[in-house]
């Protein structure tokens, strides 16, 4: 019942957001809203506003060269590969989309990530899908604007164990045109180990 009520609120609020401007253009009058409906509309508008976090993502738009290191087991030298990435904004500058092309274990590899800042929760979120999986990784985190760092935690389903596996990701901007991404996950012994390091260098 509560879920149905919430869905109804979403539908009514969205309807008001869409219908009201249309009526205004036609010389009609927008439906009279109750104080509760007005508060709901204001909350929706606030949730969708662009802020400094979204502007920071927009500044990252462009093409990048990637230097990729993949670690198979603790203490072993990493496998190295190169790749490219492109970043752009969608939904009116609210969400960043990243498309990656590279190689993984000698095979062509493509992936797509989405990243955004949720005004409602005050947290960053991200998703990742790629050509070597049919699942999705979802993560959430925080960023320190002064230190130019971000820390995320997420989950993905392990193809071997068929169980969710927790991952930890860190990103550090090392210059205005470069950053380093690191991903950690349980290794063969179950202890956390560094799985991947990617250095992004923005093309001029």
C-alpha cells in the first residue's frame, strides 16, 4: 500500500511538472496545488538542480588515453594494456557517461560507466557494465574536493561463486589533465588485494 501511495505521488508530481507549463503556454491556468503538493514539487525541483558536483563532472568531458595494470595475484607483476576513454554529460548535465575501449586477456574489451551526484542523499553513485559480463556493478561513495580524491564501495556478482563480491575503488586527480583509478577486491586467499590500476591522461 505504501509503495502504491509513493508511486501515485511520483506520477501526480511529474504530471504537474509537465502539465502546468503546457497550460501556461496555451493561456490556461495550472491546477491549483495544495501546500503539500507545492512542497512535493519544490522537493522534486531541488532534487534535479545542477550543483558544483555536476559542473565538476562536466569539466571532465573529453577523450583520454589509458594505461591499465591488472593484477592476478598478490606479489605477481601486473598485466599491462592501453586503451581509450571518452566522457560526456547526459540528461542536461546531470549524469556523466564514460565509454572505454581496450583489451582484456588478449581480447577486445569495451565498457560503459555512469556517474552522478545525488542531491537527495548527498552521495556520489556509479554503475559499470562491460563486454565480459552480463551483470552490472553498482557503487556509492564520497569525494574530497580539496584533496581531489574519491572513495567508492560497491558490489558485483562473482561468476565463480555466484555470490556478491564487495569492491573498493579510489580515484585521485594527480594533475588538471590526469587521474589514477584503483580497484581492490578479495584475492585468491580471500584477503583484499589491488586488482586494477588505470592512469587517465586527457588528450589535448
